[in-house]
C-alpha cells in the first residue's frame, strides 16, 4: 500500500532544499515534532512532493505518539522519562532522503550501535532495560524488533562530538586550506587519508534539519556548551574512539572518523546517546583497500553517492532520482558486511 502525503504548501524563507518540516511543539521542550516529507523549493515556497510514505516508515507505529522524525530515526513518546527510538530503513544522502528504503538498514544500524554500547560498557549510555514487548504488540512489535530500543530521554548537548583519527572529507579540505582542522594545527605535508599523529576532537554545530553541520573551534564549542562540558566530551569522545578503533582494526576496519552525540540526564551526568559507531555516523574504511593519498571507499552510502553523482551527474537538487535495485542491493551488502566483520551475526 502506498500513501501519498497531502500536497501542502509552506510559506518559508528557507532558500535551500529541505527534507523535513518542523511543525508543532509537543510540550517537550527538548524536542520538536517533525514530519518527514519530501519537499522541494519553488520560489521560496516549500511544497511537499508526492512520495511513498510507506518507504519512510513513519506510520509503522501508531500506538505511541510520535514526537520526532529525523533523517533516519523516529522517536515515540512513552512517558516523561523514556521513549522508543526506531531506526527506519531510510537513507539520506547529500541531506536528502532517498525515495527507496534500504531493506534492513535500520536493523543493521541498531544492532551495530548495541554492539558498541555493550563493548563500551564503562561509558554511561541512554539504553534502558525495558523490552519492546513491554510497550508494543502485533505488527508494531514485529516491525520494531531488532531496529528499536527504549531509551532514557536526555537533554541533548547541542554539538556533534566528532573525532578524527585520519585525514578525510571536510577535515582534509580544512587542512588543505588552513593547515588545521577546527583550529587544531597539524603537521605539514599530510596526504589525503593519512593517519593523524593522534586522534583529534573537532566539534561541529548540530544543524537544524535541512541545514548543514558546521565545524567549530574548541573556543566556539566552549562558548556554546561551556568549557567544562567541552573538555569532558572531548576526553570521553577520544577515549571511546581509541577503544573502538583498536577493536575495529582487529576486524580489518579503519575508523577514519566518527560522530558521537551526548545528552545530560536529570542528574546532569553526561550520557552517550543516539547511534554509536555505525556506518551512518562514521567513516569506516576497509583496511585491505586503504591507500594513503587516495579516497578509500567507505562502508556506507558510497555506491549511492557514486551512482547519483558520477553516473547520473545529478545536480543534488530535488527530485532525487530513484535507485536501481542493483545499487540498493550493493548498499545493503555494504552495511551487512560491517555486521559480519564485527561478528554480530
Ligand atoms: N536518548 C536521547 N534523548 C534525546 N534525544 C535523543 C536521544 N537519542 C537520540 N536522540 C536524538 O534523536 C534523533 C534521532 O534521529 P535521527 O534520524 O538520527 O536524527 P537526525 O536527522 O537529526 O540525525 C537525533 O536528533 C538525536 O539527537
Ligand atoms: Mg542522526
């Protein structure tokens, strides 16, 4: 069954393309209620395109109120303290959600996060001991199985805690321009994909949906969340990165960089939340394919990006082209390879 969303028009000053629309506040001051809609800019109006909502998975759970839908996850309220966090099979690239789902991707992401939360058991995380069966039944439980967790609601710390062990992506661009990333000076003559002398913490802003995260300096980070919290997050994030990288390397995976999200609980303690060390939040390289001075292929949406960018020469403006089945399958396989390598299945 395919359902079409209403063809809404929003008068909105946003000049860029967006994929979600902020609507009403739920009364929970830490989070807004956001509907996933594929939207398109047109003379500064944003209109919802006809998209297959089922692929977006947002209607699969109805018995709990949905409080947020991000690019990948849907959050449903349980009570003041906890919520259900469901990873859908949505895949976003260039900040636009694809029309097609990547089958089981949400399950893979959740299982990978659970693997790392468990491995990093000395780091306080947002998981609870509740079971899905405590709150869901029937087809909802079936859908949520493997892809959902019941988590403590936290007050999100409004920065992304990025740790880089290797030079890549926007970090490499920054380095070429400034010899530094986020204001951290690095030795000269480093090549693309080169291992850094030590892992560095390079925070970024947490952009509203549709905007892009921006790298910030430590000082800017301190201005946003305070010096003490910045230092605590820096230390924790680097520690997690080091511990996880060592294990990953034994499995032939290089974690080039990764992004953590933290929140604060009611006691003001720092808690690791969201997803952890997945191919969506990290740049994983296959050790066998790693060559300094190149762009090593990564274990994520690389096929999708290459197909859209190189094969179709898509201009990154909506509508996003549909993906052929072969590209979807290759992407599924890439995500699954991480599962296999980590020995999760
Ligand atoms: N325990 C938690 N408490 C509060 N917010 C959380 C928690 N875990 C994750 N989140 C938030 O839930 C959202 C997950 O949805 P996701 O699709 O990853 O969103 P995004 O498009 O912002 O990446 C993120 O905004 C993340 O910050
Ligand atoms: Mg996210």
